[in-house]
C-alpha cells in the first residue's frame, strides 16, 4: 500500500497495524522520496547483551532460586 504523508499522519495507527500484519506500507512524499514501514522485532526481555560480550548468549536469571550447592557456597558452608 502506498500512501501520502498526510494520509500517514491521519491513519498512522492503521498503517502500523498493516505493517505488523505483513503488508508493505510505503509513505510517499510529494518530491518523490519515500520510506517503507517494516515491523521491528525486539529480543526477548530475558536476554541481555553487553556490547562485545553479546556472543556469550543470555545471562543468568537472577529471580530463580539458587541451587543447594550454590547456597551452601554463598553461606560459607562449602
């Protein structure tokens, strides 16, 4: 679907929904330039990456209970 900038202003929410559903949405300016709206996928909220360390994968889940072995080490019993 190709729309003008004015139409995009008036129907932005509908255009976003169309792009999210896989439809190609192009916003065309009067001078002939255009942009394409595409959905952006975001990483899982459970994954975090630190710049150069991103190859390490997802980090620990800090809200999971500790194992008995880790708890004993933390408390100085191991």
